[in-house]
C-alpha cells in the first residue's frame, strides 16, 4: 500500500511564501510522476504543478508559473512545492499525487493513482 503525507500548509499574508512537502511511504516504483493539485469547495481538482520521475521535466499551470517551483528527492520519496508571492486566490486545499506508468508530467487528476489527504493553504489579503 502507498501513503502520501503532506505538510507545510498554513496561513500566510499576501506576498508571502510557503513550502509544501509530500512524503511517500510503502510500495515504490522505478519511475513515477508526482504532482500538486488544488481544490476549492464545490470545484474540481486542478493541477498546479507536475514533475516527471527524474525531475528534468516540469509543468506549471499559468496561474502559478513564475511564482511556484516544484522539486523532488527520489531517495526520500518526497516532492516539494515552493510557493512565493502568494495571492489570496491561491487559497485552497492542496493535494499531492503519484502517477504510475505514464511518461512525462500528467496534468489530469484521472491520471494519478495515489493521493494525499490534503493540506490547507490560506492567503490573507
């Protein structure tokens, strides 16, 4: 079984920074993509950023490009999301996810097999 545990969420003022972490435990694979999604109540889960198995290919949504940075440490089975210049519209629950068997940086929730429990990020104006 696979477990993903997110940490690092919280309350921050607009313009501030947060770093999210997500550690995987349990079964592992040689190659798997990881990603961060976010979801507001009543809305669909949307991708924020994704990273391929060795970290040399990344994807960012237009809304976070230039402000957020995704990275991973495979030895620790951990993915990070450095969030700078945060805006109130970044307020959401953030989820990390693992995609097994798809090359590159999958961008749709249906392409991911395992999910964390979510961490709340709140940006005050």
